């Protein structure tokens, strides 16, 4: 049985597909979107997570750390080079302010975590795999979804589609729905901003359409990045050409993840907050102009 | 059903808005008018059998009490001339009124204005007659010390007011009316002897009073009609005149008759909660008849809302201590909608939707609207109800047939009666029209019992030894030894509790026979016995076990940290508890953070809660109540988790001394359920709902944004269906408002489970930076408008 590395389970997920769902987040992503909502999901290996909001500054963690990775000044600082994720500080901390993000589990264990809430799924809810990038662990993902399908659950995959086509193909029999993120149409922008080309992504998208997969395309509207008229128009045009019946959803920017960057002692590059209703409407107008008929709104 | 859409589009009638504003603007007064009438009547009937004395006192009240009609009213009747008056009721409690009369306008909870001359009259002319003779004084005389000795663990109820929490047979009342019931009593009169004879006579007197009460309203309405020419008053006059002598036939007559029933029940009993139960079922034939006879939907809604307003005009005057336990003057007109027919088919009808629409217009505390759901509940009903829930009045609350019906059946209720169950008061379960449930016999503080067990039976707040001394945490060598001691402690207090409850019931039988109520509870008229004598078909007594979450969390912390992992010594923990964690913040932090908590779908922790709740329920089975029926367990506190928490010193779940316990009944401790609503529900579902046939209470909180979209509403209905599948008896949903979120900013500990669900991930509100929190608060307030 395959094992995989996961970093979070969201139960009662209400935005990752139809109905009530459980969503499991897999670690590792080939892109590095500057606005990423789950920065802890990007590196494939585990990561020590410190939550300064609940820390009592008692120093117990500093005392037990075998590698000297921790220092306590105005707050606890983690030297990530030195930390080996041994977990000693997690055990010693009386406040649950330390945790390891990233846990290796078997496909069976992962499926059981997802199916624990099966009683809630109802006719159209189910399980969703997200990340990170699910396809970076596609063999594990396939096995997890297979087990969930066997148990009768509806299955969905959230993906940026940056993966070999064989990986995408492997998901076809086990995933009932694909939630595909398309961020930029312009290949140069895609490369310079996210660290990889987008032609593989678009090829995979066309492949999914050609195979009749159930696809919902989503674009996160990030101020200063994706939320430009040119970009949204170009994506909408491309989508409509590829699939006249495309279902397309614009996700309003959500600044809440900034708190995660604070915890990681990193700067969050996106300025500003969510788009106003009027701004959202002007983007919806573009979709209509480009012939998109199935605009999905929350 | 096209009707559903039509009903959902009906606006709030203008008449209702006028009446509502007027009602809410009127100040609330405590009144002694009925006390004066009752006292005089008693003085004139000295030496007669108690039930006759009481019936005559009621009759005199019905004949003499000042009545009033608002010019715009279509449904009339009240027991005080002002709305929301607090009725001083000397038969049950005069001494506490004497002690607290002056403080009524200023006390912290449930204030009433007073007239100074009333205080004087009460002290000089009413109090002397009742001193030593009211229920309150008699109970105190008989068992005062016993009640006080156990008070921190067991709160004995019904000591100074009549027993309520009853769902009368409204259907019968509508079909017979006072004259029909009187005829029934008369038919028994001749062949009966002694006490039975007195009983029938008392019923006849009560019915005479009821008819006269209705006539008086007819007379007043007619007078006012002649002055004003307002058509609604003429209609009221015709209806009241008819109801005084014959049964209801139309929807407006049925609503008016229903309201008279509840006003008179309160005039006789002055009790917390007489509940109409399944009004959408028994009123439906009248509704249909009127609809076929040209009543419009608009008219039906307006009439319904007139009654809805009425439900808010009777409030209940409690003593200050009791007001803490049951805050907000609840008098509990509980109306149940939906549910099933006897054959298991869905029972929803147009009235169910009409009632929901009325609720969405008024958003007042009464009626306490309850939705019965089952595995085949129609999606339309769940969606309509979800939208009303999203408006934030906490209603309708949701009851689950799949859990409640089996629970009732396993406590001796017939299939037929179980299928037709209703709710009384807040969340107490009952059969319809044939039970005296005595649902609030007592509240048992299991968390306090655990405190005594950990500390040699010594109350850590007072230093007095009030429990059994079985040792302390350092002398129990194993967790099992601790559990054995805990079981003994519970047994000890349960024994003493039952002795007290039995005495209280005896006092009610001797002092407070209720002929009017008995006439609408089956089998009283058939057997010639008052409800207080056990005349009802079902005779239960209910005790609440409080509070599963704190017991589970405390025992889990002790088991894990002291016995299993040995991260704390027993002495360390005891010292920390004794000093309220003063010099041991890290010990407290470990108790809170290093052991999983009830409400997070962690089986072994949840099972600890379930185990003691089970133990308690099984213990109750050993006893019979004063009317020969069984005891049933409930798992609810309403607002009592606050005063009951004040009775408990620091506990091993990390709760500070005198802080509130977990709320509701089966909810998790505030802020300790951090894995979302599904995990909470999975934990809750591990409690033995089949044993909690007296009722349970689960509170859940949602942000208003969840209800803003059709997808959100749909997902919410899916959650309701899962509650149904999980077999959880009850859940009530609170929609968080700005105030709650500001509180969450200030006291993050109590709101640690509060999440903001966004695409991509779920954020814990309390872990967000302040400016982000502010933004959510701003948006919540904005969206709520
Ligand atoms: S996980 Fe281990 S190495 Fe890393 S900071 Fe904690 S104790 Fe040190
Ligand atoms: S042990 Fe925990 S609470 Fe103490 S300083 Fe370290 S992270 Fe903070």
C-alpha cells in the first residue's frame, strides 16, 4: 500500500465541491504562487509549525530542542535550517503551540480519515483531495480515492494540473469531479510569477475535456496578480473555445491566510482585501461577454 | 407545492406591526390583583375540600380579574390588564415575594416595575393569610434543611410554584369547549363518591368560570365595537360569545379557543410552560374548513400572527435565584411542527409553513417553535426552516423523530403516543394531552459530585464537608478506584434527591390540585383523579444530569495526565485545583491542551461522558416517583450552566473556579471543540439519547454568511439530515452576531472552535490577526442587516 504525506484534514468543507465534504490536503506543489493560502503545503517535507497566538513563552521547547533550533526573544523563533522536525518541542509544549505540519500515512489511513464523516455526505457530498498539489503524489492519491469510491463516496480532486498527462489519466477512473485552478493565461506571466510554464496545464485541461471529465474551472482573483481584466478575459476566452459548456467560478481573494505568514515569520506579498461586489460584478460581466453561460457563484 | 412559495412571499401584516410595537413599548409590572381575589375566595371557603377551594378561587379570578382588549386585536385574552405582567401567586409562594418585592425593578435578571401601594397591600392584607401556608413555606417547613444540604449538587425544583411543562389535550378542548367538558364531568358526578365527587365538582366549577371569562370578553369587545365601529371587535365578540357555549368550528375560533385554554391554565397554575404542542396538526381541520369557506392565506397568516403575539404577553415571575437558572422569563409556549403521522408518513402541511412564516416576521421569543424532522422530511420544509434559522432567533429548534420516538418507547410510552410526541417548555419531551411529566423535578450537578469525590467530600468553595468522604485524588491508587468512589458519591446524592422530590410532590397533591388542567389531561376525568394525584395516563418525573462535557473532559485529563502518562502527580493536580491554578498556569495549560476534549470526535473521551450519563440514567431506574411513575433523565440546562458553574470550584478540565459549565446540555465546553461541527456531532452522538427521554439540548453556532446563499442553505439542510441519521435528539442553532465576535476577540479561550470557512481552507477566528478579525466583524454586521 502506498503512503503519502498530508498536512491537514478539513471536515465539513463547504467550498471544495458539492454538498458537505471532507477535504484532505496533500503536501508538495510544483508551483509557488506568491499568494498561496497554504504555504505550509508547498514543500514536500514536514515543517515545524509554531503558533505565537497561543504560546505562553515558557521556554520549555527551547530547553528540550536537541539542535538548538529555537530561540525565545520577543517570541519563539525557529531556525528552519537547524530544525529536524524531531517533535521533542511538540511533546514538551504545555500549550499546544508547536505542531508538525506533515504526516506520513497509508492510503487506507487517509481514506479512513476522509470517510469518518461519511454520514454527513448525503446524495452529493463526498471527499476531496487538495493540497499542495494532489498530482505530486498521484499514485497515493489514486489509491485513496479508489478506497473512498469503493466505500460509496463521491470523489473530487482539486488540482493545478501541472503534472505529466499519465498522472491526470490515472485519476480519471477514481475522481468523479475535477476542480481545476487556472491562474494566468499569459505563459510569461505564469512562469515569472509562479515559477513554471503553463502549457502542460492547458494540455492537461484539454485532455480532461476530451475524455468527458466533469470539470469546474476556478480562478482565484488576487489583487495585483490574477485580478486583471486582460487575464480574466483571456482565460474565459480560452475556456469557452475549449469547452462551450464550461463551468467557471471566480474565487474572491481572501486575505485571512496572512495570519499563517505571520506565524511563519514571512511577509505576505498581497496588499489589500477582498474585492467588492461591484468589482466582482465587472469580472462577471467579462465572463458573460466571452460567452460563458455557466458561471458558478457561491 | 405552489402554496409554499405563496406563503413565503407573504409580507408581515400592518396590524401585526402596530400591535407588536405597542406590546413591546408597554412597561412590565408585577401585579397583585389575582392574589387579592384568590385570598378573598380562600377566606370565604375555609374548611371546604382543597380542590373545591382552588376551583372557586379560579372561578372568582375568571369572573373578576380586570380584562382589556387592544382596539386592533383579533385574538384576545390575558390574565393581567397590562401585557407581560408578573403575577404574584400566593398559593405557591408568598414569602419570597415578601423578601424580594422591592428589588424586582432592579434585580439583574427579569426585572418588573412595581406599584408602591401594591407592596403595602400585599404585606398587610395578603401575606398574613398565606404565611406558613403557601407551598413554598410548607415545603420549607417539611424538608428545608435536607434541600439546603444537597443544594450545591442537587437543585430541587417546583418548591414555590405549580408544576408546568405540560401539553394538554387541546384537540379535546376544541372539540368540546367548556360546556362540553362540564357535561362530561356532570355525567360522572352522580355515581361518584368522596374525593372523586369533589374532583368532578371542582371541574364543573372551573368550567363555569371559563365560560363566564369568555362571555366577559364578548361583552367588552361588543362595547368597544359600538364605540369604534371596528369590524375586528365585532368578530371577536361573536367568537367569544359562541365559544362560551359551544365548540370552535373555524380557524379563527379555534385560535381564539386555544388561546383561552392557555390563559386559563396559567390563571389556575401560574406555572412555567403549558405547551400547545402540534398545532399544525390539530388546527389543520379548522384551517381547511375556513380556507374552503373563503379565508385567504393573508388572513390566515394575520390570525396566526395575532396568536403569536399573544404567546409573548404572558410571562412568568420567578424568584431571583430561579430567574438565573431560567433567564428571560421563559414561559415556554412550545409549538411543534412537522413530524410524522401515526403510519410514519410525513405530517407537514400548509400550517407548518404558515407558522414558519409567522416566526420569520416576528422573531420574538415565543412561541418556542420546534421543528420535528425525520428521515423522510420534505426538502422544502428543511429549506424553509433553515432560512428562518439563519435569521438568528434561534428558532425553529430541531427535534429528531428518529431518536426521540425510540427513547419514549423504551420508557413505556405506547407507539401511538410516541409518534405523536410534543415538546414542552424549552426542550422537554412529552406525549400529547395525557402526561404529567414533572420534567424539572431536579438538576443534578455531576461536576460538583466529582469535585467532592476528588477532595474527601469537602466543598472547595466553602470548606464544608457536604459529600461522602471516600478519599481524595492522592489516595485513589488507580483510575478505577476513583471511578468507584465517584459512583458512590452519585448514589448518595441521588438517594437524597429522590426523598426530597417525593416530598415536594406530596405537597403539590395536598395543596395544589388543578381541576381545570386535569379536565384536559387524559385519564383524569375517566378515573376521577386530579393530575397531582396521579390521574394522568403517564406519570413521569425528570432529572437533568449536568454536564457531560465537563465530566468527560475532567476525567480524561485525570486519566491521561495523572494515571496513564504520569505527567502530573496527583498532589500537583490537587494543589492546582485547590488554588484555582493561581501558581500553576502551566498545569492548567496542560489540562486544557495536552488532553483531547469532548466534542472533537475522540472516542475514548466521549465514552467517559457517555459512561457517567449512562450510570446516572440507570441509577434513576431504581426509583418510583410520588405518582407511581418512573424517573427519566434529561440532558439540558437552558441557562443553568452559569449558576451551576458558580457552585463548582476549579475542575480538572482546566475550568476556573465558578466559571460556567458547558452550555446547553450535550454541547462541548466553550472553545474546546476545535474540529468543526461534524466532529462535534459525532461526539454528541455517542451519548445515550435513548436514555435521555426527558429531553436534551445541543447548541451550535454559525456565522450568518452560511445562510446567505442557496448553496449554503442546501448544505445546512444536509447537516440537518445528518443529525437525523446520527440519532441526536435535539439541536438549536445560534447565528453569531457582532457582539459574539467582539466577545471572541476578547476571550479567545472560549471561542477557539470558531471557524471562518473560506475557499481553500478554514481559518480559526481567534488565530487571525486583529485587523482581519475586524474585517470579518464588519462584514458580519453588514450582512446581518
Ligand atoms: S522539532 Fe525538534 S529540532 Fe525542530 S525545533 Fe522542535 S525540538 Fe527542535
Ligand atoms: S513550550 Fe510552547 S508555550 Fe512554551 S515557549 Fe515553547 S511554544 Fe511557547
